[in-house]
């Protein structure tokens, strides 16, 4: 009798951790499925925003003499040709709200770095960010990307995505040049 109680207790000792492991794996699978669903929704929303705003004229801004300024098309074209120690951005509105930002910079040796940001229309929070070595590469499969929840929490990112990118802002209003944009 004692040995059957021992084996029964041993069975419970093995079964309980197994149940906990199964529950944890089920929760992880649900979270991953939820993340995949959220990422799919973010991609759909950001692609729709991109399609809508690319037909519009962007507001050009640049970082000059220690301050952000709005640039004319001509000034922006000249600044891009300089391609050394400069930060430039194209900012797009969808309706009455800013929703899409493409920022690129050149270091002193002329090396380019590009960041693309998609913001939620509902509350102006960052949905998706992409990073690449050039503006055209932002659309390439090799672009690094990250997805964000409306509270700023990271949902998922590619391995080489740089979370310390100085161009990232969790809300549109937190962008360093937001105050110079026409309201």
C-alpha cells in the first residue's frame, strides 16, 4: 500500500510540472499568435498609410546650425547633394494628422543611414519602424524592422534592428522636429 501511494505521489510530482509546462507553452503559443495577428494588422495599416501619403507632397525638414527648420524643395535638394553631416526628413500627413516619416542622415564621410516611421492615426503612437543603409533600401526585404504596441512596448523586432536609433520616437509629437511642422 505504501509503495502504491509513493508511486501515485511520484506520478503527481511528474504530472504537475508537466501541466505547468503545457500551460506555459500554450500561453506562449497564444502570445505568439497574438503578436503575429498584431504585426499583420500593423503592416496592413502602415501599408495603407504609405499608399495614401506617397501621392502627397511631404514637408521637408532639416537639422541646420543646431536647429530643425522647414526646408523648401530647392533647399532640400541642395542639402541632399551635400551628403555630409546632415539630417533630413520627409514628413507626411494623412488627413489632418502626421502619420509617416522618412528620416535620413549622412555622416562626415557621406555614409547614409535611413529610418522610416509609421504612426497610428488614432493616437499618434509609433506602430512600425524600419531601418536601412539608404532610403531605397527601406523598402527592401533586408530592411530591419520593429513593431510597437500603442503603449510603446516592443512587440517584435528583427535581429539587427537598432533600438538606440536617434530617429526613433514613440509618439509623433516626440519627434525632435515636431514643433517646427505646420499645424
